């Protein structure tokens, strides 16, 4: 398997989450109410899975190794865009968390902001994923030998292994700080 195999598989799970988010947005618009628990689960999914696990492998392994290669101007440009887009997603999730916290404190006016940030995220990810799946992942594999690709795939598995521990260490840390 090429190292982009697991990344593309992860895109498919992110897409399933996006569908659930779209349904939730419709509910919020219909009933003019937010479900903070759903937002918590969404934020955890995006932060821990889409960002830490998935963007983590992209940035800390794939992009790191690509940066050592002589990329075409087009591939350099796309990689820079992808990094900026990851930053945008992180910032938007942060804004969503702030809005949800305010909503829980009784400020129902932020419902519009919650809908706005959730909508922005559901519109953003499909474009970002398409750029990677259709215009980046497969063509950039040519910069790596078969051996380098195998090594990268192994590094991906090793990266994933650490995350369950990281996740629950963070859960305990957050509870201790409450
Ligand atoms: Fe990405
Ligand atoms: Fe991705």
C-alpha cells in the first residue's frame, strides 16, 4: 500500500462526519436551538481525528518529507495552500468552541455564529479533501522511491499508535484542571 492509502481512508470518515454535521445544522436552523453535546463531539472529532491524527500525518510526515524534495512550483504552491487551510480549520474550530461556551452560559444570540462556523467547516473540508485526493496525493508519490514510501507508511502506523495515549492523557489533564 502507498502511504496515501490511510490518508484517503481517513478522508472517507471525515466525510461521514460532515454529513452528520449538515443534518445537525438543518436541525439547528429548524428548531433555533443548538445541541452542545453534538458540538463537543464534533469538536473532539475534528481536533483529535481530522487535525491531530490526519493533518498530523500529513504535516509532520508527508509534507516534512516532501519539503526535502525538489517539488514542481505547482506542488509547492498546493502544499503551502494545504498548510494554510489546516491553520484556517484550527482557527475556525476555536471560534466554534468559544461560541458554544457562550451559548452554554445562556447567550443564545451566538446560535447564528455556531451555525456559521459549522457551515464553514462543512463547506471547507470537501474542497480541501478534493484538492488532496485529486490533485496532490497521487502525483507527489512520484518524488519517493518504493523504499521511501514503505518507510513513510510504517511511520504513519507508528504515529497513529501514540495517539490513543495522547488523547486520554489529555482527557485526564482537562478533568484535573476543571
Ligand atoms: Fe489536509
Ligand atoms: Fe487530508
